[in-house]
């Protein structure tokens, strides 16, 4: 079983981590695949802080708001598209593999699950916005990169 097949197993079971499977063999296979993924993934699991992204780089990225449509409607990072975290695998064909993808939710926990599913399914370009929308707003949004970089040098 390959990482891509694990993603299919997640979709079929509804939630690999939350819903028990009917057969012990399936659990063993899933556990082996998850162990292999954890050995493969880089430290931090693809997490990035808002201040690590220069303001002029944001438009070059696909930014996914993984919250539900009602939360998205109340406010989101400008330019973000809304894909509910539970739908990322169902809509994976709309998510490019050839450009940076940032995924966020309110605090980072649901987007981490969505990002994990995408990475297991083969998206190596996905990064989770550490702290989600709450931290992005608290740090000043797009201005976070400017603040982190310090005063402009002339």
C-alpha cells in the first residue's frame, strides 16, 4: 500500500484517525503506512509562520481557508479560496502541485489535519499556517513579514 492509497482509505473510512475500521488487518496496514509517512515527513510537518512569507509572495501562492463557508464569509485572508478541511481530498484535483499552497483554519488544528491528508496523498508543496487565522490577525496579517524583517535598508 502506498501513501496515495492511504489517502483513499481515509476517504473511504470517513476518518482514519477517528473511526475504527472493521478488520484488524486494515488497522495494521494503516498503522504501517502512517509510520512510514512519519519517518518520511520533514521536521515540523510542513508548518510555516506568517512572518516567514514576504508580503509580495502571498499572491504567488494558493491560499486555502479550510474553515466552513460561514466562517470564511465572516472574514478570511485576502485571495484565499474556501475548501472545508473535510473536503480537501474530495477537491484535491483543484489544488495544484506545482506552486506553493498554504492552508489555514482558525487556530491551525483542522488545517493541520487537512494538510496532513494532502501530504500523505502526494502534495509536497503544502504548508500549514501556524496558528491559523487567529495568529495571522494577531501578528498583523500581511504586515507580519514587514515587522519580522525590521526597518527597510536603504
